[in-house]
């Protein structure tokens, strides 16, 4: 459905921002890699990958807290720590934004290239951040 949506939205010249959450319950290194590979195939104008933000009294908080998977308000799985999730989300951003297909798509549309260059300062700042 997402692929059909992006095709239709591109025909209508909509700007498409793809937003992904890395690290919801059940996530594994393999599913993260599969998501990154799938995302790179979408014809979108920008990507965002974040880790879950866990707020008290939400279903995610109740689940993680009940299963002892919280470190403060951060998810912390036995197989994927919060720091690993941050690292994977940054890897996803790098792979999607510095993907040849994405770069060529931006070069072919000068207005998109300028928008992407403007937004890249925020992306690069995030990628350079140390937590």
C-alpha cells in the first residue's frame, strides 16, 4: 500500500516524507535491515528514522515497563540497547539519504535538490551528535 501511495502521490507532485520508528517491541537487527532496504526503494523526498519515545501511561510504556524493558523512559531490550537503536536509526538515515537512487532523484529535480540541501544541515547535525 505504501508503494502504491508513493507512486500515486508522486504523479500528483506531492512532497512525500517517510517516517519510521526503529525499536518497537519485536524489532530485531534483521527487521531493521529489512526496513532500511525497503525504505530505500520508496520514491520519497525525505526520510526520518527515530527511536520510540516512551511516555508514562501510554500502551508502549505499560508494555515495556511490565516486561522490564525500560531504562528510565528509554526502551532497552536484551538484544538491542537504546544506544544500539540510536546507532541503527542513524545508519538508516545515512543509507537512505546517501543512496545513489535518492541522490539521482534529487539531482533530476532542482527544486527538490535545493530543499534537500537545506534540510541536510539538520540531518548532518543529528548524524554528528554524540549521546
